[in-house]
């Protein structure tokens, strides 16, 4: 390994991008730490690729700034930004061999001879394509092309790496290998990295922080655990993981706690900010693993009509319907002997952390 460059900070400040009249990116601000891996998650068309293209210098913003280590880079052309990018469609040069593709950025930076050859070998080994130097892109599978694109981006030893769904065409095992490899390289090289992905598990496992985007805006920028446990908006809540939503109303308030009367017919005492006043209509979001089935009635248990139960790996997923018609999913560990008591009540599990959202009526 060569010397380890210090990671760079990457600051995106109030960035706005328009295509004609349409807003593709709408006032995005992200402060990314040196050597940090940030995953960008969001539905198709929310502006993820556009954001990367502005950072890399391929699209010009209507407003806002991009700074690396505090200095604005907006005036620099793409090839002077020292940013490696792997495009969503990998965009290899079709008439060049694998080795020539990897060497492209090196030659553009004036590197020649044995140094170029050494980098080609090193980074093709990293992506496990050492034997493919002389192939043309059309002689490779989609996943292999993706790996060449990754080698090409890494070969210039950028200080910032932008990856636009780099593993989408890979099968599961290779994907895991590449995730580990990217994480390792990113650590060794101190690369500040943004990874666009549609895969929540990938975002949760690879990223230090996740930015969830919706309609050109960042709705939450937080650690994976905080995004999962404390989603700040209904959109983030519904986009990350599986969740149950139930209607209710605040029936009493006491300090930081609200008593919520569920439309499904139980009362729950939950931590709630002062925003949730007496009488406020609320939505309660609970993850499936935070609900429990019970055969015992009680004030904090609501009646359900059990539906299908599906074994999924080590878990059992139960479907159920509440008295007010909400459909619930409840997950519990799969037991060898199923209980034969009629479990027609649902409660919060002991460690449940439901999230309250305001509900418009
Ligand atoms: N060159 C372009 N001209 C006009 N509109 C564009 C252009 N590129 C993207 N858009 C529009 O800008 C919006 C954001 O596109 P973008 O490619 O950034 O989305 P994305 O989040 O990367 O989506 P996906 O997950 O499907 O890749 C979309 O509505 C898209 O149609
Ligand atoms: Mg995209």
C-alpha cells in the first residue's frame, strides 16, 4: 500500500439543481466528515444521481456550493477535482480494453510507463479481474463491467469516491465481497465516500451515516440506527424498514408522556414531545418486531383478527387486522412448538420504541 492520504471533508451547501423548470435537487446541505461513508437512499427520481454529478463536476448547479476541505470546487472542471466516480451505468469506453479503461484517468493525469502498469495490476486484482486485462467491455458480464468501472475510479487514488449503485448487477456473494472490499479500501485510503444504493441493508451495513432523500430534499441525515429507531418524518419512517401505522388520539398528558387512545381499542402511555397536545390526532408507528401477540386481555392490549402466519427464515411473520381495520405485521422468533392458545390480542413488546407522528384528520 502507498502512503495513506488524510480523508477530506466534503460539504454540500444549500445545493439546488434545475433541469428546465423541474427541480431535481432542492436545497440540499450535507456536511461529510473525512473518511466517512455516507449512503444516499431514496426512491427513483429523487435526485441522487444528480447530486453526485454536481459534486463530480458534470452538472452545474443553479445555486449552492460544494467544498472540499473548506475550499469551493465549483469552478473546477471534473478532471481537476480528484474525485473518483462510478456511474450508475458504469460507462466504460467500449473500444478500449479493460486495462486501457483502468489506465484512462491515469494517462489523463500525465502518468506513464511502469507506474501505470502497476496501478492497472493492483486495482484489477482488487476487483478480482486480474485475468481480464485484454478483454473489451462487450466481452464482460454486467457485474464484471461494474467492477472494471470501480477499478478505474480507484486507480487515480481519489480523495473522494462517489459510487452510484455500484453493486446493483452483482449476485449476492460477489456483492458482499465487493462491499467488504470497498469498505476496506475506503478505510486504508481514507476515502470520503458517497454510495447511492436502493438496498437498505447495504446502506445500513456499509454506511457511517445515511441521507434519506425525497423529491430533491434530504429528509434525514443520521446514523443507520437513528434512522431506523428515530425516523423524523413519516416518509423516512415508511421508507426504511417495515412498519405498522395505527390511528389514535392523545387522551391525557403528563410531563414528557402522552396517553394515547388507539382507534383499535387500547390505551398506551408513550414518550411524546409537547407538540402532541391533549386531543391531538396521532399516527403511531411500530416495527413488526416490537409488537407481541397475547391471549390475555388488558387496557394496553387491543383485539386483533389473526390472518396468515408465514415462516421466513428463523422468524414467523403474522398478519392481523385491528378492530378499526388497520392491517398489522407482527414478527416473532419461530418456535418449534406453536402455541395452541388463541392469541387474539396485540400489545407493545417490552422494548418497543414506537414513534408518534401528527395526523391530519
Ligand atoms: N439530463 C436531464 N434532463 C432533464 N431531467 C433530468 C435529467 N437527468 C435527470 N432528470 C430528472 O431529474 C430528476 C432526478 O433524477 P436523478 O437521476 O438524479 O434521480 P435518481 O434519484 O438518481 O433516480 P434513480 O434511483 O432512478 O437512479 C428526475 O425527475 C429525472 O427525470
Ligand atoms: Mg440515479
